């Protein structure tokens, strides 16, 4: 356990979205691959460009201890019931940082 775990303020579920298998089933369902705690922060896209060189729209970021590679761009993160696209992931000395964009669906 890291000394930074005192900042963790939410549980994050990471997975992929898949359509149902039945004919006419267009509902997207999340298949959760891993769940962990993190420090969730609202975040501005302008800061993402300055700090990380990321030009995509960004609405939040999370700091977490190492996730064994599960945290990747293109996956979905669910935080407090809201779904986010994982836009960018980088490693820092105590774990990982992910930039997130809230999904409209």
C-alpha cells in the first residue's frame, strides 16, 4: 500500500463495452476486467495539452497505484456510475495516471 492511498476517493472499474448477442440487442454492456481504488479529479483539456501533449477532449484524470497493465487507452472506466473513455495513460513514480473523457451514452 502506498502512502498516497489516503488520497483515493473512488472505486474505478475498467473494462470494455460490447453489444448484446441477441438479434436487435443494441444495448452496450460493460465487461469489467478489474476494479481498483484511485484519486479521481476533474481535469481540463487545456491542461492535458500543456502537461501531456494530449489534444483530445479530457474531463477528468485518475491517479492510481500500478494496475498491472489493465489501464489502457481505448478501454472504459466507470467512476461513481459515470462512464469515461480512457484517452491517455502514463506511469509516474508511484503508479499510473489516466486521462478520461466522459461518455455521452
